[in-house]
C-alpha cells in the first residue's frame, strides 16, 4: 500500500500567529512540530502495515519539514513542481490512500485565527455555493483520481468539516480557535493522537471515494479589486463584482489549472 501525506502548518498544535508560519523567532519551532506530527502519522501508518509513504510539504515555500525527523520508509517532496496538483503533487503516481496533517479551517471562518484558503489575499472561496477549504479542494482532487482520504488532523474547525463531509474519515484535532487566539494540545499528546488516528484509519480499511459534482461553479472573492480584475482575464473566467471572479467547468482539472494561476 502506498500512502500519500499532504502536510500544512496552520493546523499543528500550539500555533496561533502568522509570524509563526514563516521566517521569524518561532518559525523553527513550528517547522519541527509540523515535522513531528507528519512523522507521527507515518509511524502510525507503518504500525498498520504501510511500507511506502510519500510526503508532500504543502506550506508556503514547501520547504518546512525537517527530513531527518521522518522515518526511513518515507520520501519527502519539497518545493513546488508547477504540475497543477499543488498541495497534492505526487498523488498522481500510483497512490492508494491519502492523509492530511496540519490542516486548517477555510477562509472567512472564525475557527482559527490562521483560517484561510490558498492565500491571505483571498477573502472568500466557494465551490458550488459552499465555502471551500483546502481540505475540500484537495479531497476533490483525490476523488478525481479515485483515491480515498482516510485521515485528517488539524484545527477543530476543519475536523468538524471533515466529520460532516464523510464520517468514515478519521480525524484528530490538535487545537481550537478562540477569537484571535488558539488553545492547543501538548505536542506529545497531539503527536500520539495523530499516531493512533492514522493507525486506526489504515487498519479499519473503511475507505470511501466520493462522487464528484457534475459541474463546478467557482467563486473567489479577493481582498483587493485588482487581483479580481487580473484573475478575470483567465479564459472563461468573469468578474461578478469588483472583488469576485467566477469560473465554471465540468472538468475538475480545468479548475485546478485555473486555481494554479489565480489562487
């Protein structure tokens, strides 16, 4: 079995401020926590019998995970390939199941002070009238390829979204948003919870691939008008108002192509 892990940082235990997600006094610490949580997911999967693990660093520069903290069974993809799959780059290479670690609530959400979808310059992101998180976007990518998502860790908001979306996906919440603050678990508690959750997800073999919608109505509202105006220049996109661009398609990869240029 080949496991693919997509990793982010805004949903790891203890994180609460944007300056902790990029170069700054606390960045190194949270890179280590991100790495340790991914390692815990890897170890849980290995305990359940997985022998082949592909890890995609999906945060910012995509060069955050410390390779030496991962088990030897894992390979790590750092940087951005530009292949249109974004945080899921590598999933197209014979993957059986997917896990997401360190994920966070969608933009325009109050579940985490670091809530966002794609970039901070996006105020709201909707697919078919529903607020789109990075989990939703990436789960649809999995569905496009017929691959089930089996485990998600991150803030309580994204875990609740996952539970409402598909109860067969195992979740583990590492922190809870409280206004502009977070309440996070002790790192060892978080890592153990991820280890156990990942192990349970693989052992349960309760996998499910969702049906994709027949059509996709994408609406992205930007913080700045000029970003919306520029995005509306993409073929078949249109400006709905000074801040919102719409793109409609029947093919999900057409959306991913659009997203890679305007997200």
